C-alpha cells in the first residue's frame, strides 16, 4: 500500500520539547517555496529517550543511513512503547528518504524492511571535521572548542490570560495538541504544549510574563564543566528564592527608638547638632542590618551546601565566591566564622550601636553589606509597592536627608579594606586596641 501524497515536505531536522511529565518529538519540515512548519512525531514519558530520538533522526536526515544510525535507532525503537516506536520508525524512514509525507493512510514500514536499506560500509560520520569560520568539530567536547562556550539558563513563567488566543496562535504555527488520553486532567487543551511550541516561533499571544530570569555562565574545562551533550550528569540551575516570599523577620528592631532623630532639621548649619554631623538614620540602619542578616544567611547556606569544597564554579555559591580568591580554599569551620562576622555586626545595629569591625573578617562583612545595601533597599521598595509587610514597615520609618548615605557609611565605619591582602588564616585576629568578642557566643546555625 502506498501513501497518498498531499504535499511534498522536506525534513530539515527534529526537535524535542519537554513538559513536566511528557516529552514530544517534532519534525521541522520545509515546503519548497513555502513556509517551514513543525509536525508531531510521537510523545513519551522518557525525556532522555525522546531527546536521543530527536538527535538520531536529525543525524539520519543530515547524513543518511549507516551502521551507527541503525544500531542506535534499534535501541531507541526497542525502548519505546509500541505506538511511539512505530511513529519513530516511520519518521526515520522519511528522514532517510528526505521526504515527509502527509496522508490519511500512511504505511509504517517494518523495521526489517527499513534495515535492509542500510549497507555495511555506510556509517554515520562522527569524525571531528572542523566547520567554517573556526567552528568547533562536530560533536565536540568542551575542551575541543576553539572559543569560549557560554551557557544561558532561562527561567520563564507565563500567565495565560487569553487561552483562546493562545491556542489559535499555536495552531496557526503548525501546533497539534497531545492525544486526548495523554493530556493532563488539569490541562485538557494542552496549554503547556501550545506555550512551548509558540516560544520557538513568534512569541506567545494571549500571555504576559510573570517571571523571567537568566543565568549566564562561562563553561570551564578546568572546573570540570562539559557541554550538555557530553555531560554525564543532568544540567541543573539554581534560581534565587522569590523576594515576595521573604517575610519581615519576627521581632524586627524598632530603629526609630534605636537611632532617634531629634527633628527634621535641614538648616545646613555646619555645627548644627542635628543636620551638621553624620548620623546613622533609622532607615539606613534598617537596610544595613537587613543586608548583614541576609548575607549571613547566604554564608551559612553555602557552608551547608558545599562544606569544605573549594570555590570553583562561582555561579553555584551564594556568598563565598565574592570573597578574595585567596580565601577560596578555606574549610567549613573558617566559613562559619565568616558567617558569624555578619551576625556580630547585625547584632550591634540591633542593640542601637554603630557597627564597628574588630577584625579583617568583620571589615570584609561590613564592606560587602554596604555594597549590597542598594539592592536590599530596592527590594524593600518593591515590597512596599506590592503591599508586603516588611517593605511597608521600612517606609513607615521617619525620613531624613541623610538616609541611604552608603559612601558615608563606608567612610565612618572603617578606614580601608586591608582584608583584601590579609592572609585568610589571620582574618579573625582582633585589630590593635579592640577586645575580642565573646568566644562562647556560638553560631546561629
């Protein structure tokens, strides 16, 4: 039985899209003198198997038949359930023919008939042949690339406010929903599939962005990095916790009482007790104390996640990658002391005192907290705009013309950044004239 040809489509490659519990393989096809389109091949629950199927189909489409294609296709076909396996074999046959047929009745060739087309001396070319313009060899490992490799990991959350518009746009771009029996109970129209399909085309009509974050990193062979196709472990990304979920810490200090303002004086007289001298204002104290506490949390999180491991992949560390490189080999005990340095200074502010670094570690902690303070202020302002308690509480504090003077904080609280050149093992020795802190004060965690 021969298939009834409706249109002559030329397969150019195969793509794979993944939802939380299904993966779908598509053929990217071209109509001569016409537009490109995607045609569904099969769906399955094994993401890795679907990805490998898309890859071997693309190899077959580009390089033709060969023993490598034959062997890998046989493994994939055997691992797939019966219906997806038949669809995979059909797609492989059309990829080898370089012709994609659409019909109401389409023959699915037997695998034996398909394999008879292969010849023993025709193999898939996996040899490392350099591409044009200094491109990397085909199927190259990270160390074989002539230039840098940058990995961009995207987190995207979309609100579907017009489902009808979304589904119509997806169908117009050649999308077909999952079979009825494969759809999720809470997604009967396969909205997830429509969104994922449109992302590879012209955008997603009927939606607006809820979240969009990107992580960019330079892959380094010396750090054990590898390109995804050669990676022996899954590629993961660690996006930060949502700032809206960060509640105001219980028992937040009353900074109005701790750092009182006598008046709203702005006379500008040099010897005025109120406006003529620098002061730590309630709002500045709130932001700086919060910055110290959050950095302490990040430091303790790093200790919990990495222990004694040296800092290597900087994107995997919350805090210690920001410290000077000569500290990156220190152990977990040293790092917990650094975390406590942030807490010690935060405690001073909570007691109504100006933070006063007593050792290089505390000098580093205060320097870093001041540099992070503008970001913390921005978060509090966004919280206030979104009616979040902590932000509202901050903006209820009295205003002062000296609020958020971070340059003044740096100039008043410490004189220099000697910690940059101080050996890491000496970071906790007190400066001359300073009493060491109570050695029995322990650690927050």
